[in-house]
C-alpha cells in the first residue's frame, strides 16, 4: 500500500531494548518462544500485518546479538542497536532514526508498539488508525477497567485486624503474597489500562519525549504538554507479557488460536 505523495505516512517504532527483569528468564523476554517463534518476531509481524505501516524500526540494546537473525526476512523492517536505559530512551532513538535516516516528516504518524505485546490483533490496529485519522492529537489502545478497584495500604499494626501475616513486598509495589490491606475502593468509571500501539505525529512525539524524560508511555509525554490523547478500545489479548504467569497465559492463548499474528480472532 503506498501513500499519495505529500500525504502523512504511517511509520512504527518497536521498543525491544528491555531485559525482562520481572519475568526473570535466562534471556530477555522478547526472545522467549511463543507458538513456535520468538515473542519479538510475533509482535513485529502483528504490526506489519497492516500494509499501511510503511516502515518499522525495532530498537534493541547495543549488545543484542539476536535481533538481526530473528527478524531477518521481515518486510519493511530495520533493526537498530541503540536501545537506551529506559523505554522512553529506546523509543526516542527510534524516532530520531526515522526523522534522520528515513527523512520522515514531523507530520508523519508513528505507532509505538511494545515487543512485549505479541497478542495485538488486526481489528484493534484498524480501529486505532480509523479513530485517529482526523484527530488533532493522536491516541492509544486502552481497555476500560472492568473490575472493582482497591487502593492498597501498607501494614499498620495500630489498625484492628491488621496483624502482620507474612508475605514480602514484591515488584512494582505489589506483593506475591500481599501484606497490604484495603485502604479504599476507588471509582473505576474513568479508569483505563494503557496498551500499545500508541499513535502520534512524529514531530510532536519527539518534542514531548525530549522534554519529559520521566514517563512510562508516549501518551504520558503528550499529556504533559497539555493535550488529551484519545482512548481507543483495544483487546484483552493485547496484554503485556510482564511476569512468568503472563508468559504462560500468552502461550496458551496463541496455541489455542491457530490464527497468524495480526489477524482477526474468532473470540
Ligand atoms: N530500556 C528499555 C526498557 C524497556 N524496553 C521495552 O519496552 C517494552 C515494555 O517494557 P517492559 O515490559 O517493562 O519490559 P522490560 O523493561 O524488559 O521488563 P522489566 O521491567 O520487567 O525488566 C518492552 O518491549 C521492552 O523491551 C526498551 O525498549 N528499553
Ligand atoms: C507502554 C506500556 O506498555 C503501557 O502499558 C507500559 O507503560 C510500559 O511498561 P511498564 O511496565 O510501565 O514499564
């Protein structure tokens, strides 16, 4: 699919420079096998299933010796060994490469998609593009929170019934066997879980990420400039593989579905 001359193009950056410390495997999680191929290849193919994505740059760590082989043969794809210390740094390297080596225009759209989200489906991708085609800001796939939400509080021996029962504080402020107790039930109505791809104009996103280093996604940087990105409903299968339990779940999901990456799911 070609874009008419002068029209904004759709490009993509895949941050793949992480180590997968929360999963704790012997190799970075993006190289773990899922349904017969490494997670990173599955995630890249899911994005490339959209023919309107003209160029994908997969940004890996400088010492990554696996990516070139694993991604060889994928169309419209370049591997860049300039991953940074944080996800934001890695994404910035990809955006700068698009702007420099590929001479992308500040008006071109860029989709940023995690290598750790191999369950992206084509209908979600199409929904994102169609919802944002005429949008002045850009936006992201996300899921409305559907469970009752609790805010946890640390153990407080002064509170009745709050005797310490063991358990270690775990990763990301949570706990494996939690010692936290409920401080509050939080209204869920306005809450969404951010996914990727996140889709913004290249120039605006580059500027925002350069200005605001302390963000965990692209939307947060854009939000800090005073703009309100659009929330486009994603799909549950597009969850981020973060823990060993997620990996197991993703393996089962992909094994149960015999559809190629990016294609529609029947359920
Ligand atoms: N310095 C970094 C850190 C993360 N990522 C990428 O950002 C995505 C989402 O990050 P996350 O799930 O947090 O991955 P890791 O940082 O690898 O995981 P962990 O935090 O458990 O170490 C992944 O595709 C990961 O490879 C990146 O490109 N560069
Ligand atoms: C971008 C992201 O996937 C949205 O959920 C997420 O912010 C990145 O991962 P992390 O777990 O917050 O590092």
